[in-house]
C-alpha cells in the first residue's frame, strides 16, 4: 500500500480538527479505502506553542518551501485562512505538482477561478468542500449527485456565529450586544466578529455557491450585503407576531437569464424548514428542476465537522492518486453559463417606522406608498402609552425593488409623516 503524504499549512482550529479526524479514523479509513495517509509536514509560525495536541515536533516547519519543494508530498492542505498568502501558497503548490485541498472561502471566492485554471493546466485536483457550510457536503452534492438539475434558487444559513446570536435574541429575548458576548464566551464568535456579523463570511460562501449552481461569477463585494448588527429585539418580536423568525440568509435566484442575490437578515415564515435551524447550525436549501426542494442541515463550523469535510476531499484525491486515475475538477467553479447579474431584484420587505401619533398619518403613508407602487400586504399599529406622541408602525409590503422602497421612505421622512425608519428587512417569499 503506497503511503500518500500530505503537507498541511496551518495548525489552528481546523488544522487540529483535520489532524484529529485522520488520527481517530485512521484504521477505518485504511479498512474502507485501502489508503495509507500521513500528514508529514505542518507549516506553522509558532512551532514552540503548546496547542494541546500530540503532534511530533519534527513535523513542524516554518518555511513554506519545505512543503512545496518536497517531492514526496502529494497533497497540500491549506488551512491558514485569509486571501493572502494563502492564494500564493496554493498557486505555488499547484505549480509544483501538488494537489490542493482548502477550507478557505475568502481565497476561493476571490481567486477560485485563477487557482482552478492553474490546477487544470497542471492536471491536478483542487477541492474546497469545507469552505462552504463546514461539515455539510453541499458542494459535493450539487456537483455530483444533483448534477442533472438546473437550479433556480438557493437560500442558506451560512454562518453559525450569526445564527447563534439571532437564536439567543429570539429564544432568550437577549439584546444583540448580550447575545454577541454570549457567543464569544462559548467560542462561537471571534474577538473581532466583523466578518461574521457584517455578513462578509456569508457573502464569500454565497459567491462560491452561485458559481457552482448557476455558472456565473458574482464577486463577494458585488453581492448586496447587510449584517445583523441593526436587528433589534423589537424586530425579532414583531416578526414573531407576524409568524416569522429572523435569520441571516444568503439567497440567490436564477430566473429569465438573470441572477439576483443578497445576504441580509430576513424574515423566514415559521413553517419554512430554515426557520427551525437554530444555534450554531447551518443549512442550505436548494431548488432544482428535477429534485425540487432539498435542505442540507448540519454543523457549519468547528474543528471536527470541518476536519471531516477536509478529510473527505483528501481521501477522494488520494483514491485517484492510488489508482493512477485521471484528475478531475470537482467541484467545478463555472463562469460561462451566459446569465447576467441583476443585483438584488424584487423582494417583499418588513418595514418598521416611528410615526407621529396624530390622525391622518396612516393615510399620508399609504398614499405615498401608492405613488411609488409599494403594495401593503399586512400592517400593525402598536398601542403606546397615552403620554407618547409617537407610534411604531410595522408594514409587510409586496415584492418591490429596494431602491424604489428607499425613495418612498425618504419622501415620507421628508414630509414628516414618518419621523424615522427604524428598520427594513427582507421577507422570504415561499
Ligand atoms: N473555524 C472554523 O470553524 C472554520 C470552518 C470552516 C472553514 N474554516 C476555514 O478554515 C481556515 C482555517 O481557519 P482556523 O479557524 O483553523 O484558523 P486559525 O485557528 O486562526 O488557524 C490558522 C493557522 O494558520 C497559521 N498561519 C496563519 N497565517 C500563516 C502564515 N502566513 N504562515 C504560516 N502559518 C500561518 C496559524 O499559525 P500560528 O498559530 O502559529 O499563528 C494557525 O496555525 C480558514 O480559511 C477558515 O475560513 C474555518
């Protein structure tokens, strides 16, 4: 049995999770696949640091060239994160004839096309299952078992940190700041949570899904993105009264040759399967023309779930190496389907405003909405204390373009029928 040697870049959360997954499953992997896998070198900036994992120190290297120039290494696994130097390390590894596995959504969303091209030119494999939804094998599923489908829609809860925070705000009626502190204390949110709470992480993952599902390149910074920092406990409780849960969704739709998408806190109907995806769990809900609606659910982060996805990629490459089989590029990022990107498209919205509490205000609001074609589906006026001279009004409106809705709301603030717009959130149509 040939030993397949692996060079790993990074021994942080996912590096350790991958190492542990291989060690705890070594006998099972050998029995099921006949493969003898060994992580022989690990790139690491601080080899002296005690990481609480039993790894022979001689495996640690501090110079990338000790891995890239090692002729015995077949597969390089990139687990350092960030766009650079990760992209350069992966490109150099491919040029040096090594297959590459990565969990890095930022690098794949930014440079997946380039890396795939280098892999293709060198007849090598590039796999990145763990980059979207951690342990959920969504990329493999949509590009193999479901390949005969034409996909029309995807909605995903793609970030465990924000889903944990929103769940705590909903279940425990916590304020955003308290729920964030709770998530940080439990290790579900980083000290600097910006990439998660501002939706950047979800936009990277959605960009990868859009390429795989629809065959078009939409860069993460082109995706209209809003994080969860403006969601308040008032929004959560009003949404509940209307029969919705608020979730940070990455959504994309392909219709009539156009792709629309966004990442936004969204009101999800309580009877939608995504409404009951709670805490740090992730889910991806796809619609295909043959399979119809399908939901994938599981742990989207964490050392072992993500390590499981990384090991899956390593094993599928190792099987091909062992059999001298032809290389493939799966999952295959595509940019050539001829669709065009049409921004955010039309969506129904939840609108919470504060209005002066005097007769005729509602009439002014509905008539301005009428002028801009904003159709009201439901509305609620909350009773307030008798001494208050303002009143919260909540509307759910039919699908409309966001910029038209924003113009109508600006007019209402301008003419004084609305004192302030407290929040506008997308409503998931279903
Ligand atoms: N955490 C998750 O749950 C999760 C889930 C899915 C995907 N991912 C992805 O997995 C990747 C790794 O995430 P992580 O959470 O494991 O990160 P992490 O805990 O910060 O670990 C990063 C590792 O990379 C090393 N490193 C960073 N920059 C380096 C450089 N320039 N040269 C050499 N080594 C370098 C660090 O070394 P030192 O420790 O010596 O500084 C550390 O060992 C990221 O792409 C992330 O997006 C993470």
